[in-house]
């Protein structure tokens, strides 16, 4: 007696969300916003046809490119209402338009939502295998998303599929997965539906008493969440469970309550199933007249549903169109994945660049640091045979400790930064000044022999000594001393620096503010 039903589509599950507000303003946008709010209110009052009319009017106002994202939601919501009242063919057309627009917008979430719903239309057309395929593919696509509602929605669809195909253990397993997400995000409407489908699976397994507990809880949750579809479904299954337990009076009472809800919400498929169940119940009780009335109501609903039957869902051209859209989606997913990879690569490149700067740049002055110098000198001198020439300057600010003592370390830092800037200005474009440590600096001069390097050092010394230091040091002058040496075959970084350092100490001993050159 249990027939196939589907959970409400993603649009219905999002009813509680605030209606999207168009970004472009203007009278059409304001009218559209009002219609969305009106449709939400009508839907909550059970006035499905009125909600459909409001959404149809809103859809007509959403044709501009600026409102494409709003139009996507409208198509989904309108298709959901049409599906709920049994207008399957119209629902299918809107969901197909929704899928096409989602692909154009690169909206994977919108595509997956509509794709799942089209699977429900296949079920309504009797193509249950194709419906299951749609939902399994939607599950695969949803793995690229982080939306918890989509995570739950696709599992609700699949749970219903599995119950229909007798895969009850899989249905219960996937409902457990959905419940873990629901418990984190407190999705009240979804909680009612997992209880519904759990009850259906347990009922099919013959665990009727346990199923009754789940279905009662689902009905309670649905009523609290103002979710009439789930409330109707839970009561309908409860009535069928009581009938199975040979409680015809209680079964009839619950089924009549379900019928009131189904008629209020204009749920045609549920009305038909309830009337059919009541007809069997009345016939078994010998209530022929009431059984006949229920059968007539069932037949009338069959005719009404047939007028909107989604026969086009089985037509080859629609299946081909779906396959083409599916191919476009895979291309879009590939494009988005490539974009994410590029963004990740750029992020990693930026991180490496920042780490490189942090590793090889002096934080105070912005010059290269000792670590950079060690690496560069090792590279330059490794296998070097004497050409082109390489010279090294080691420079030290005279009496720097006294500046720190007399003015403060903040002033000392300002002096170091200014000296660093003057060094940059005095060096050639391909020369790299280095803060070696404290107030000591080094410059590697490629292509310059000792006498030319000495001239460079003198130029730097003069620039420092003649600079106006008044803003930092008042009337106190600032000078530096330098040692210069030229690399020789067999030199390494340590021997070259030591030789230049010895020349620097001679400059200090000989009165400071001077240059001394060192030879081998």
C-alpha cells in the first residue's frame, strides 16, 4: 500500500529564507520584491494557486540580465509550487529553464537543486530508474559544494529512491548521514522529512511499531516547523501503518486528518493516495457507499493528474537536452576547478614570495640580509676562476653606539634606515646592498676590480658624510668607514669577508671616515 513519493523540492525547503532583494532598484524591482513577499505569505497560508500566480507575475519582471540570479530562484520556487499541486509538465519546463540559466551563470548549487527536482519529475512520469540516476549524479556534483542544505536535500531524494527500490538499509544509512548535518544546522523542516523517510523504510522492513514512533515524531516536527507537505505525508503513512496493524478506526481518523491537510495544501498526489487507502479501508469494513465515494474521488484525481502528466520527461529530445546541459555543467565544473587551482597557485606563489622576503630581507631597512649574502656569495664564488672580477665592500657607521646612547635606539633605527636608502641610491642597479648586522653593511660589486670598487666606496662615504642629518641628529655629523677587497681564485665567502673586515678595522684605527683596501 506504500506508494512512491518524493520530498518537497529544494525551493520548498528554502521557504523560510528571506526573499532575495534585487540590486538594481527601480519600480520593477520593488514590485518584484513585493510579489516575492506576497507569494511567501500565500504559501504559508496554504494558498498554493495564489502563490503560483504571484510568482508567475514576478518571473515576468525578472527578464533583465541584472536580475538573472533572482530569476534563477524564481524559476526554482515556481516550479516547486507547480510540482506540489500536480502540474508536473509546467514544473518540468521551469526546472529545465532553471538548469540552463544556472549553467549560464556558473551557479553549481542552482544547477544541482534543479537537477534533483527534475529527477522527481521523472519519478512522477514513472521513470524511476532515470530519477535515481539524476539523484546519484546530483550527489556526485554536490561533492564540490559546501552548502549544507544541498547536502541534506540530495540525501532525502536518494532515501526516497532507495525505499522505492527496496534498498532499505541504504536508505537508513543515508538518512543517518543527513541527520548528522541537520543536527549541526538545526534544519527543522529537514528533520521532519528524515523522520518521514526513516518511518517509511522501517515500515517496509516490517518494523511497524518503530516506524510508528518515527512517523509520529515526524508529524510533530512538521507541525512545529509549519511544513504542511511533510505533515501530510507523515499522517498518511501513519494511517497506513495503523491499517497494517488492524486498527481501522485509528487508521481512518489519521487518514482523514491527512486528507484535510492535503486538500488545504492542494497536494493532488497525496489526496489521491489517501482516497485510495480510504477506499480499501471502507471496503474491508463493508462500508460500500463510502468506499465508492473514495474510489470516485480517486478516479477524479487520476484524471486531473493525467492532464498535467509529465509525459515529456520521457521524450528523447528532452533527454538529449538534459545530456547537453550536463556536458556544459561538466565543462563549467572543470573551468571552476582550474580557476581554483590557479588561485591556489597564485596564493602559494605569494606565500613563497613573502617567505622569501622574510627569509632574505632585513625587516628594519628592507635591504638584503646576512642569509641572502651567504647564499649569493657561495653561488658566485663556486667554481669562479677570476673573471669577471668580484669586489666586496664592508661599511660600518662610525660611533653608532654613541648615537643609540645619546639619542635612543629609535633614532638609531632611523639612522640605519636613512643610510640604507643612501646606499641604494649610490649603488648600480644590479648591485645589492646588504645589512650585515648591527650598523655594518656589505655591497658585492660584480665586474669591478679593486681600484674601481675603492672609488665606489669613496663615493658612498662622501654621500653619507655630506648628507643633511639635521632632521634626525641635529648638529651631529654622521660618517662611515669602509674596507674593500677583491676576490681571488680559491676564495670563499668567509675568506673574502674576513679580508674586507680587516681593511675596515684599519680604516677605524686610522681615524675613521675613510676607506682602506685589502689585497691578498
